[in-house]
């Protein structure tokens, strides 16, 4: 959904504030924009990113969920994955990861896949072993000895 020029300028201001680590000011603007533009995946996603940045992962999830339904922007998906993992909702985290990788190639998720492969060697994530290896291969990531 398109937003007005005025709201787009406010969004740019919120992003600049966030880059300067003035997160509370950024959040204030983003929450106001989200109320005015509840169907904007971009505003919702950026709001979720800033909430995640300041450690409010659980609060970020609804915004990121909405954003990921309407955007292929990998940063939103990665932040949602991390948010679920940090609140120990691992099944949901893996679902986000695999749903994204089913449709798109990994860029930011490349490091995630490498970490998951290392975890498999240490006995973590075994439930998802086959999918982790499948998506790692699909994204041309070297499979460590012992997993191939």
C-alpha cells in the first residue's frame, strides 16, 4: 500500500533516527505512522526491525509477521526468524526460514544456514536436518564432512 509523501518523509526521518541509535524517537514516529497506515508492510516491517533491535522481540513479531506476508525483503524475514528463535519458539523460526527459502535464494540467510550446519554437527536442530541440508545445498553452501 502506498503512503502519502508526508508520511514517506516521516518514515525516512524515523529510519535516519534509528541509524543514529535514537531508537525511542524512531519508534514514536513509526508507531504514529503505523496507526495511520495499518496496511503498509514497509512501515510495519521497519517498526518490527527497530523493536527487534532494542530487544523487544516478542513485541516485534506481529509487525514482522504482517510485513513478511506482503514482502520478499529478506531483512524482515531474518528478523522474524531471529525473534522467534530468541523467544525459543524454534518451530516457528524454522517455518519462517524454510518458507522464505522455498521461494527465494538466501543472501542474509546464508550465515544462518552455515550456523545451522555447524549446529547439526554439535547435535542441534536434528529434527530439521534434511531441510537444513537441502536448503544449504540449494544455496550453494558447502556441507561439512559428516553431514554429506
